[in-house]
């Protein structure tokens, strides 16, 4: 991982817990604690046990459409709903249809989960032998480092882990296509697998779309801006998750 390593103030701590080391950045622990409180309040107040499958389905569809728009799709939500969307939106919807089934893999075999997401997204766009495969040795190494951080012990809250996974995949572009869709799907998968949003009714992709100029500039900062860029991305992600809460079907 390039981002967390550059942001950690202690090389030893970065090696043992590169994600947890980010909690030393100013304002990060309190921002993520407050964001998690807001998500928990929504799920508690609306009754997590009474969440209906159609609400999860709507959240996944809205998120897929938002992710597709961020990837360049010009299709509307209704076109995505009706199966009449463009190729980019159809790719995002394919991912959303299988995403929750990948949650058990995230903590034990994250590389398999990422590969499957890309296979779903890239189907029909890349040759079969390139689906789910890193584009080169450097990309494979970066994914392996990210997977190692995900499967190791960490003090980092799940929301922060999700933000880092998103940024690492989006900025590293390890696959031959659809890296943004993979990154945003992986972010949602972390929130499900690590218990933040087990029924997947928060819509982080819609949060990123609502904040699109800040989203795109902060991803560039994460890639190019060193510790300050990583710090800014982590604080931005809290805003996006809060906007994703507002976009939840549970608000309807």
C-alpha cells in the first residue's frame, strides 16, 4: 500500500498495523467514531432486524448506478433498473447482484473477492484470461500488500479500512479495466463483511457521487499528495459515508 505507508509516522508500527497507524492522524479517530454512531443510529432507529430484502436490493441498485456514473456512464437510474442501461452501468449492476455473496471471502481471501468483482465488471470488455488478474507484477504486489493488511490484526475501525481499500484500488488501478467500479464495490463489501452495514442499506457510492468534485480531487491527493493527501482522503470519506446514510432507502 502506498497511502498508509506514507502517512504512518513510525515505520515499525506501519509494518505491524499499517491501517491502525492512520489513527494517529489529527481528527481521524473522532471523525470515524462520529460517523459510525450516525450509521448505528439509522440502523437502530429504523430497525435493522426489520430491513426488507427489497430495501437492500434498492440500495445495491442505487449504488451501482452511482458507481457507473462516476465511471463515465450516461444512463439513468431507471434505465439501470429496467436493464436498458449502457455497458458501464450493466457492469456495475452485475457486480452488485453478486457482491454480498463475496462477504465471507473478505477477511480470509480478499484477493479472490477482488478478482471476482473484476471478473463480473470486466466480462465482455476484456479477454477472459485478463479477467480478475492484475495488469502486471507491480499491480499484483500492491494487491498482495493490501490483502495482507486486510487479513492481519488492526486497530483501525471498519469504516477507515473501507476508505483505504477504496483509495488503494482506485488510485493503483491494478486491473485492466473498471478499477473505479471495483474500488467502490470493495468499499461496500468491507462495510458489510465487518459488520458496519450487514444488510447493505447504506449507499456510499451515492455519497461519492453527491460530492463528486471533492471525491475526485481527494483521490488524486491520496495518490500524489503524501501524508497530507492520505489525511485529506480519510476525512473526506467520512463526509461521503454520511451522505451515503442520507441516500439509504431506510430514509424513505
